C-alpha cells in the first residue's frame, strides 16, 4: 500500500470556489454588524441575546444562557435545547449545523468546529459536517469538538480534550486525541455531623468538597 500524499495546494482554485450562497453571505454580513450589540450587551440580558439569535435563524429553547463573549459564526445553523448554558469565550463555529441538547453545559473556552476542508483535493473545498451534542452533556473548559462528531447522552468531554470521533453515552473523554473511560458511580452524600461533633474541614467553616 502506498501512503496517500497531500496534493500541492491550488490557492487560486480555492479562492475562486463559491463557498456560500448569496443569502448566506448577506446574513453573515448582517450578523457581523449585529454581533457587536450581542457582545456589548450586559451579562444578565440572557433573554435579549436569545431573542437576537432567534432573529438570525437560530432555534433557541427555554431558559438558555449564552454569555455575551460567545463567538457564533452563523446563527441560522444553531439549535439549542432547554436549560443550556454556554460559557465565556466559547466558539460555536457553525458553518455546518450545531445541535446542543437539553440541560447541556459548554464551559469557557470550548470550541465546537462544524467546518473543515477536504485535504485530499488540491483546491481544499469547504466541508460543513454537523456536530450533535446530546442531552445532559458537559463539554469542559477549552475542549475541542471536531466536525461530524456526535457526543452521546450524559457524556463528559474533559478540559482541553480533543474529540475527533463520536463519544459514546455516559463516558468521560480526556486527552489529545481523546480516549474514553466509564463514569464512576456517584458518591453518596456524607451524613450530617452530630451536634458537638466537628466535621472535617469545619475548622475553616467550609465544606471540604468545595475547597
């Protein structure tokens, strides 16, 4: 077997290719202007930002909190379920569809990238594979989720993990490239200390699990 070699890049062909329709280009131009209002909005105006995203074609559920510093490329390709939180500095590179399920959290600095190029061709045509984040998922800080990836129900993508293939439900994905391990059973809550019996960490008056 011979290795597949990357062809020399044809820059002229890449730049001449039509990557977006006229309607998409017009909406991207308008959003590039409206995004300043999105970014400058006070943090507590969750509903206002959700309404602005809906005005640009996004499907936004109830009780969604998107930080004003979130960078969204094409809102029309975005679908967010109920009770979702999108943290500070998240990048939703929605050249293709990005769907985020109910009760999912996307932590600060995470990057969901629904766009790539076909490296096998000299003109590097744009590809826009969808990303699906299921319900009850946690994408932790600075994690990267690549194009065409589905993250299963209840999964956790660990901090700074790089995910380039589907993540099964109820696993923890860590590392670059990400590997998967099962989630540990939840620890039982400690019984409250009896009166007159000091709890661990009580000398500082704090819950030791929060230290």
